[in-house]
C-alpha cells in the first residue's frame, strides 16, 4: 500500500480565504504535503481556471463547500465536476445554494460525488461576522462522512480574552483533540451504516487586527499545513508531477476518503506516516474501511494489529467505547467480537492519530 498525506478544507481568494492558489500550493509543497483539497464556498472556479494540477510536489485538488443560506449547513463536496443546487448571489457577494441540506446531500450522492458534513457541532460565537454553522440535517442518510476534527472551529471555540494573544501567536499549540460530540455521533451512525471521518484545517488565513496594535495573518496557510492532516492508503502509487494521470490519482484519493481507507493525524505532534491498523482473518488481511464477515462454521480467530511511528498511548475503540489500552510502538489483540473498531493514539493529553473503522460482522449482507 502507498500512503499519502493531505490537508483538506482550504479556502482561497475564490471565496473568503486571503491566499491565491499559487501561494497556498507553494506553502503546501514546502511542507511536503502530497495533496491539498481546496473547498471554496459554492464555486469550482479554481478548477475552471486551471488550478487543479501538480504544483511542484503537491497535487491541488478542487472540491467545494456548500454554504446553504436557508438553514446554514456546510457540506464538503469532492469528486464532482459540477455545482449542485440553484446558486444565487448572497449579501456578501458569494454564491449561495437554494436546496435544503437533505436535497443537496441526496443529489450529490446520486451524481457520484463524495460528501462530508463540515464542523457538525460547531459552537463558536467569538466573532459575529463568522457565526457557527452546526449541521441540522441529521435525518439525511446520504452523506458519506463527517469532519470530526476542524482546526479552525476548535481554535476559535477555545478563545477567550485571557488566552487570545497566546492563541494567535501559537495557533497549533492549543489544538487538543477531535470534537467529542462529532466523534460520538460518528460512532453511533456507524452502528447503522458505514460513515467515514476526515480531519481538516478550514484554512482562510484571515487578516485580523490583534489588540488594536497591528494586523496579523491569522493562521498562515503554511502554519496550518503542519497541523491536522488526513492520510490515505492507496493500492497504486502516485507518480509526482504526472499530470497525465492526475484524474486517476484524484479519483483514488477521493475514493479512499469515501471508503475510509484513511486516518487523521495532528502532524504538529509528529509525522503519522507509517501508522497502520489492520486485521487478519482466515488467511486474509483487512484494512481501514474494510468489513470482516465472520464465518461461524470456521470459528477462526480475528487478530488486530496496530503500528505507530513513535511511542504513544494506543486505544482500541469498539462501538465508541475504549476496550483496550496499551502504551508502545504497537499492539496485537485477538478474539475480536463483532462491532466497529478504530484506533486512537494519544501523546499525553493530546490526540495524535485517529483511524477510521474496521467493521466486524457475523451476518452476511
Ligand atoms: Zn464551513
Ligand atoms: Zn470552510
């Protein structure tokens, strides 16, 4: 398997970000990101203008974030070459979507796109001009996944007058863990159907006047690119700079995200490259996103293996509950019962790596 590390959910000048795609891509390449996913609000202009390509070492992939003005939901769309919904100009000059969340989520699925609910439980109220956009359309069963970790939301939600200067000067230090409510919801929904997770930065590089003294760029793109990343595992190699196969590579990455052959890393606490969580059962190997069907007639033992690139506290989570914990460079667990399993790696009180699930079931669909 080949592993690639990406930064997802980025705003450029094509919506409310302050950076040009060239600047953003240059910053990404300098910190060795294999891919970045632009998600400007309700627009694919970056793609239309030819920015979906290799920039040095980094693939720039263009998706979009639906900003539906009716009920204020945000939804990340990938792998779809068209905008969904009836778009009209909003008060701030951006385009808006007139469909309800249930409608556009269903439409995106029907057309073969991949969709992730953005910042599902966002609560921030620190900036009236940047209100919270929590998800309200949980009745929908058509979304592929949930953004369980959003740098921007976590950072803003923890902001107060006492820590403001520290948090502005050190935007990466204050990030602790994926949103608890989002993780809980993600595990819950997985009891019914497979829903995968991504981590993102929601980068804008807003310019902000701090304490009235000077204007600073809040979270320059390059700084954020060192924080929350999503790594994908692919069966085929991506050749750097190969624009002829760009479309295939993009599809492989987007499909890995849909499938959950991926894990989330806070790179500020260490490179996650090399993390693996896989199962062995009846002579076959199963990876992130896979489902194991236990054959009762065979009664073979399922074995879970986990490896991490440096020592960490490893938690085996089954259906939302931690059932085993071990500190080290890896672990092996056997006699695995049916359920949905994932791994959390912690460094002290800080979350480092969160994997997607391996599903174990004793009934064939
Ligand atoms: Zn958003
Ligand atoms: Zn956003």
